[in-house]
C-alpha cells in the first residue's frame, strides 16, 4: 500500500452486526461443527501453535463441505490477541498460529468457527484452553471474582427435608493443603459421614437430611484447628429434579407443602447448551418421589439443562448434565522399545482393529515434552471445574469410566449453577440467537460485506453500484449492485494475508452516502471466565526446561523450519490492452488533456452537455464509448475533471482497453487505467463515500519440517537440537490394519508423550497415548 494512503484507513468505517451475509442460501436444519486439535496445551511466548481442524456438516464429513473459510482466534477477556482466516480444503484445515513475543502469562481460549456458525450462540463454536507462559514478564494478577475458602451449593439450589440431596463442595487450594479430615456433621456435632476431597478440591456429598437437624461441614487441619461451614438451611417448600440419563430417567423429589401450594400441572423442557429445545412434555407432580422416562439415547454428546416450569411457563428449578461421547475410538500405539538414544529413529505403529477403520479421518500426531499436554488420571482439571463448557473438548482425554471423574463432573455442574441459570434466562427471553440464517456460508472464499445508506437520514440505498478494489499487488476489481436492503457482498478470491481495499460509489445528487462494513470476525463472545493461572512444582520444572530449549534454539538459530503454501493469485481482469503508453518515452506535455489527445491512442477528451468526457474507441468494432471505466491505481474515478487536473509528471503509464466487459449486470464500455508514481492517487479528490480498509484474507497454510539424522552418526554436532515439539503430523493417513510412522529424537534427555487425536469421518472421537524416554 502506498504510504500516504494510511490517512484514509478505517476512519469512517463502522463495524456492525449484519442482516445478510454470505454467498449461498442453506436451510436452517443444516449445522456445521468444527473440531480442532493442537500439538499441545502448554506454550511459551514466541512459539507456534500447530493445529489441524475438521469441519463437518450435520456431524458427517464424507464428501460434504459447506464453508470454505475457517476463522481462528486466540482470546482472553473477550478480546482477540491473534486472529486468522484459513482455507478449508476437503473439510480440513492444517496450519499454525504464531504466539506474540510480548504476550502475558495466562490461560487463553482458542476458538474456531465458520461464518455460517455465527447464526448460533458463540458457545457452539469450538473453544479450547491453552496455557501460555512468558518467562520474561512477571505474571499479572488475575481479575477474577474473589475466591472463597469453601463453596457449598446443593443440587437445584436447595436442600429439602426428608428427600435425597446432592451437595457440591469446592475447597480453596490453600485450605485443601492443610485439611487432614473432612466430616459432615449436625448441630449436635454428630458425624453423619466422612467427606473425601479430590486433589482439585471437589467433593460430592449425598445424603437424606432430617427436618429437625441443621448440617455442617467440619474441617480438621494438620495443626489440629477446626473450621466449620454451615450447609444451607433445610427447606420445607420445594422440588428437586435429578436426571439419570444413562437409564433414560428423570427423578422428581417434592415435599407436601410444595404439592399443596402448587398446581400439579408442570412442563419439563430439555435445552442443549446452545439453547435448542430438544423436547418439551407436560407432567403432573403428585407424589413425593416420582420418575418419568425420557429417551437420552438420541441426544448428541454435550451439555444439557432439564428445566421444570409451572403451567404459566415460569421456571421452578433446573438441573444440568453432561452426556459424553459413547463412540470414541482408542488407537493403540506401540514402539519397538521405550528408551531411545539421542537423534535415534523412532518407529511408531498405530494399530487399528479393522481394515479401513479410519479412512477419510482427520487424525493428528504430536510428540511433545511430557507435561506440555493435558492429562488426567482421577482428577477433573481445574479449568473444567471453572468452565464446564470445555468438557466436550477434553472428553476423549478423561477417563469417563471412572466413577470418581463422573462424580466430579456432577459436582462441577452444580457449582456452576448460576452460570447455567443465566443461560436458561437467555433461552426464555429468546436471546440465544439460534436458527437465524443471517450469516450465510462462504462457499467461495473470504467475503467482505456491509450496507450503504444515506448519512443524514439513515435510510439504506438500494440498487446502487458499489465498487471494490484490491490495491497494490494482487490487484482485483469487483462491482456489485446493492440489494433492496442496501446490502452488498464481495468474494475476495485467492488472496493471502492482509490487503488494502477501497470501496466507492459514483456521486448521487443531493445524497451523502456512507458505508457500514460488517465485522468479519465474530464480536459475540462465549460465557467464559478468566481461569487463574496455577503452576505447580512439576509444571515449574517442565517450564524451566522448555525455556532452556527455546533459548538454545534462538541462540543457534534453530527455529522451526517452516514451509508455506501460498494460493495462486487471481489474474487481474483487465489485461487485454489496446494501447499502453509510458509517458517517459515521450516529450513531457504540460497538461493531461494534451497527453490524452496527443499521446494516447484511441482516447480523446470531449465536452458533452457542458461536461468533459473521455471517449474511447474500440479499434475492432469501431465503436466510440463516452463513459468508460476510469481507474487511477485501480481506484474507480467518476469525475473526469479530476483526471484532467492531474499533473502529467505524476503519471507513469496509461493503459487503454476498447472492448466491452460484462460484470454480471454491469456493462463496462471501455477502460482507461492511469498508473501513477505517487502514493496518494496523484492527489485527486476522491468521491465522498470512498473508504479504505485493511482487510485480512487467507493465511497461507504452513508445515513444519523435522530433521532426518544419519543412523551411522547420531552424535550431536556444533548445532544442538533442543526443541519442545519433537514431531508433528497434522494429517496421519491410516491404511490397512497397522500404520508405521518414523521420526527422530533430539538432544534433550527427557520423557516425551506421543499423542494421537482426531475424528473419524462419521464423527467418532479418536485418541491414543504412548510414552518414550530419551537417554
């Protein structure tokens, strides 16, 4: 972009939420889903996040692709730190995000979505959590809510006398360290039961309270001190619902006071996390304990809220549950041995039970330092406790056959009751933004869209020709007649990285027009919260080792070797030149009219009805066109007097095309293109509605290259090989029953984890894990 153009950039552009965007219409029963896998979960600032993504339609990927562009953002506190667009090819994306050097140490969210997915709540976008550490900047204090020593929340928000109760409890990490014994007691200090906490501070208490007793949690510390926390008071008026989706049942517990003071008629509604109403049924509450059946087998994996309403539709209570994926596939991994030398070849075998079991699957393979990828044994990670929306992302890495893990999930969902309550309020008010096909899929390439309107009245301007020009290298020219609602859309095909664009229209007598450009990235954020950064002693050792590796790589200039694949650029549409005149080849003339009349063939300046026009002659058909398209450095100009006022010394070349072009409904009769030596379009007065934007297009796909060492000489030489990512393959092709992949160890003596993640073509999660050691 020419330097002085910066003064125009985005000064009058307004970013808003659209009413129409896209390139093709689809039905509202069509849903896209993005699944993304990264090479690990723990990074240093300045490193690269390698990923592959899998985009399916209605949970099936085979031979079906709707969108062509994937949007990926690294964000925190509802602000994008890094945002990129990637081309979707055959339902897959492989690429890399560079982490900024200056980023602060924190937990960050990574999300991925298509434009079409913006019709649905942002909670439906793929969202994961990454930890990024900047060793050179002190950790900032988190601005999260004050942390309580003990959080105690009952299921459905209340404890009912004489009826089964579930109580979720979470201890602060500092308190957890010093507590040796935890008891459920009554006001007479009688022990009802012992309470077992997991290392993440969670416990789930189940008992039936007596209406004559008050209950407490009693903690005895390693110093003999006692801390007592009361449970909420037993209620004699209320109702609790408790689901048992594995047995397709919902249990209702209500006391007599509730049944006497309320009509038996109720409604039971099941919502998915994105606000879709899965079913609604009328029920009658007549007994203290009763059970109804519901078919959970047809539900897709995910989070759901069962909501009980009275006959007027008011929410009485609710419960939230998680249905895990029941069809996950475990890939068995094996190596010839588990201990390897430095720079030695590792032959990894991926075993599949059936031939062609993983054909057309999206499977990645990462070999990373142990401790840089999330793993869980018997403890639910704190970040899932804080944000259960992450459950579906880490589903295949949790041992969901472990009763303790399932109890912790139940406790986490109860503890986040107030978050889910706000979601349900949104469903009730219709703010969940589901099933609205305002954002249509980008079936061609990156799009730019918006509306044009009257600045003074705010009324949209229909049937106006809007011109979009990609400036500088890879120039493009587009034209679009605004719709009845004033909207327009341009498909910017085969462009990489950022480009400067101009939008303009011809002047409209008596109307001052303005453009409103739709935000290309979503400005709707999921209901996530800042998860405090917690580094334990084992992670501290891993981070120190990672930082040493990073420093060694920097010192010896051993950064990851990248290869980028840029897309072929789209040819400029106006190349069939009838004449091309370079002004340096001629004696300088003082005015532009003289240049056009004396030097440029097939063009002359005329006056028609008191106004100057440029006439272009088609040398083939001998036709004369009085209103050719005039471009100055690819910017459309409609005022001929502005062209005639240009100093010829500022012009490098003038090209002439005499033929007729058809741009959809737009007929272009001849073209005159002025190429200037300036960075401000030769100083001409631009149309008042013109705007300039720097617009992000496709980020080129990238691949990382790993060394292949000579088995006869594995001794580290003058160039050490220390790295945190030993191997990455985003596109593992599993053929037959077994697949063998070879990679090489590096110079660090440490343990590595081999992790296979992915999804089959029919939507089943794939996961495998294996450990090796380098000596």
